[in-house]
């Protein structure tokens, strides 16, 4: 057994079939300037998919009202990023929704203009409010009717695509609001990982631990089956479970993921019955 510590790779976003379906859905909403609704159970990957689609890790620091860190560098690819993400709080008012969305859209336009015209002293001369093509509203379940009407008004005036992301039932709730619902052109259900995708995701998780997954190996196959049974294809649960698996391996100086290791890791999580 090697005495060298295992190095766990920094998690990277995994392009699954479900993400590709989500991206195609967002592309369609953006292209046709409709309102779209994306719903799915907690933990299936809606938020991280939205952040990846919008390049939010790179873009958000430049749209933050608190300013940009001095060491931050704007990517030249920003001229092709036309999507912003707005997340309301539990107590967000209609006025705050309007101001928050407008601020994000203006900030994105400013950054794009700054990249397109780096030597222009007066960026306002080139400012175009139409640079933002799509607004993703995460946690849309928090919004009451007045806030939804504010978004509808912003959509009508701005000719932008709008996607509401929330839990199952969101699409049925919106059906009660005729004016809003009549503008919905696309509905997308974000589902849990399929069996084939689980094999791909688990292979990546094994690799993050510095190990090689061998499905033909009886021990690995048993561990895989245990993970699938516990998580049910829920992306967030897989991430949380493997964080605990990594801890169990380190504490016990183990070099293999087994059924016993998975079940021990599960005992540290509050995820309901298997």
C-alpha cells in the first residue's frame, strides 16, 4: 500500500444528456424570445446547469454591485455571453425584482461594451440594452404573483428570453395566471440521471478520488449498485456522498471504494431511507 496521500481533483462540471437537454431548451427560449419553465426535484442539477450555461463563475464577479476584485481579468469571450442569472430571496419585493434584473442586464451590457470598445472614453455612447438575450430566474417558486407580473412586464418591454427554474408544481401554479401563462412557449422537466449517465458520473467520481472504476470488478460493481440505490440518480446526493466517501477513505487509510465504505459514508448524511 502506498504511503502517498491521495489527491482529490477539484470538481468539474460534467456534461450529461440532461444538461444537453437543458442547454437546448435555453437556446430555444433565447432564440424565439419566449418564456420557458424548467422544473425538477431538488438536487438534480438545475442550478449548476444554469450557472454552467451562463458561464456564471466567470461572469458573475463582473456584474456584482460590490465591484470586481483587482486581480480579476475579464475574459474576451464575454462578448458572446448573453445570459444572466437572477435569484430572488424569500422576501424579494416586485420592486427589488425589477431593479435586480435591470441591474444585471445593464451590467452585462457595460462589460460587453468595455470589451468591444476598450479605448472608448464614453461607453454610454455605444451602450445597447439589448445585449442581454436571456434571463434565468432560479428559485422562481419564491415569487408571488406581483413579482411574476413584474417579470412579465420586463419580458414584454425588453424582448428577452425568460426562464423560470423551480420545483415540480411550478408549471401548474403558473397555469393559474392567464396573462403570464399565455407567454410560456417551452416547458422542460429536469430529470434524475439515467442508469447510463450514472455509470459515467460514477467513473468521474472514482477518478476524482484518484482511483480507477472497474465495472467488471465484483467489489466495484457492488459499490456502484449501492451508490445508485442510495442516491437514486440525484446529482447533489452523489456529490455529498462522495465527499463523505473521501473522508472515510482518508480516515481509514483505504485505497478502494467498497460497499462497506459507501454505507459508512451514508451514515453521515441526512438523505432519508435508502
